[in-house]
C-alpha cells in the first residue's frame, strides 16, 4: 500500500469490520445490514488523530451516510480518484447504456486528458467503478476532482468548463489545492469562495494562497 497518508475522497478497505471505530454512539442499524469489509470506506476531510483515519460509510440510500474512523494500520487497500480514472472502468461497463454519468465519461475523458489536468472520479461513480457495488442512479451527478498544486489558467478553465456542460448529466468538479478543495464553478465566478479544509470550511480570496486572508465560513 502507498506510504503517504490517504486523502479526502480516497477509497480504503480495512481488514475487518472490527477495525471501525464509530465512537460512543456506535454504528447505525443500516450499517450492519449494508456494509462489510469487502466494501470500501470513503476518506473524509478531517484531521488524522492518533493513527485514526476519518472515514465515512456509504449505504444504498442517499440518507445512509455515517462518519467513523479506522486505524491506519488496519487499512489493507487504497484506491485514489485518479486510480479510478486511469482504470477506465466505464468502458464496456454493463450499465453504460442506462446510467448517464458513465455515458458522460465516454464523452469527457478525452477532453480532460487533453487538458493535461490530474483528474479523478469521486462520489457514487467512483465508488461503483472501484468496488463493483451498485451505487449509481439515473439521476446521479458525476463528481470529479482535479489536483491543482498550482493555479489553473482561468480562461482555459472557463473554456473547458463550458464544454463539459453538454454532458448528459450534471458534473460537479472540485479543485484540490495545497490548502483544501474549492468548487470549480464557484472559483470561476471570481471573488471569495468556500475552501473545504481538514479543519473546516473557510472563505478565501485565493484558494492557492496561505491562510492570511481566510475567515471561518459560518
């Protein structure tokens, strides 16, 4: 397994359900019925404390999401959003003809590759492609992440974003900067934007700058 710490939206598998720490409240009833160690956990955007990795359990219903932790040394497999994109699992997928996010990937993957950004797939699409577990619905969005250690060219990003609007489903794109994640659509509008960090949301003028101009978002 990779030596670096897992990042938000990575999918991780643990060696046993006993590796999960759900705190004093414990796990919801649906977790015992719908989740097992063969399914991945989604890494949450929160601090790693005492070797406990913040993760989320995903059930079949949209309302079935639950935060928990798992010991980092109990993680036996990790798949990043970029791994999912590189695997090209939507090609020949048995549900390609019926699920719009998979159809969207057929159209937009070449554009993203030509753009030269380090892109990955998150959300229900990433979960299903990585695990084989049915998670997508016909009305699901396609969630993407772009690793952006340096600022994007705004004019080029605006042009690419406009091209993506012709996809057969809604596409939500997050930019992962060194300080956190910001929605591409919000950043393109200009002005202050919401930056998601491990310590909570911040309003920032520039998501690539240090914390000097940041304030806590209420």
